[in-house]
């Protein structure tokens, strides 16, 4: 029983540390996606403030959600995939037509 508990503790520590490192760029990329979507919708002058303040709640959400993952491999896979998708979405939204200043 103690061996299983130690293994689970190591997985939780690992997932938390990985989320600290990979969760921040994910939060920044998701904030960039939100920024571009709000600019396209014409949200006005609040866009910069909202997207700036949403980074840390997104980072905390990423850290919290990785504790639901069952293994170290799943943690790396999901966070890497989420980072790649968020970065691609941010890139395509920034380089799509109709972007204004």
C-alpha cells in the first residue's frame, strides 16, 4: 500500500511541475486566441486588459486539470498537444485576413 501511495505522489508532483512549466505558455497562447477573437468581434478598448488578466486564471486551470490525468506520459502528451493547438490557433488568427490595428 505504501509503495502505491509513493508512486501516486510522484505522479502528482511530476504532473504539477510539468503544468507549471507547460501551463504558462498554454495560458499565454489561449489569451492570444481570446485577444484575436475579441478584436475581430470589435470588443473595443477592454481587449488588452481582459486578455492580460485572463492569463493567470487560465494557468491555474491548466495546473488543476493535469491532476486528473492518470500518468506522466498523458500529462506530457495533453499539455504538448494543447500548447501546439493553441499556438496554431493564435498564429492562424493573427495571420488571417481582416485583422486591423
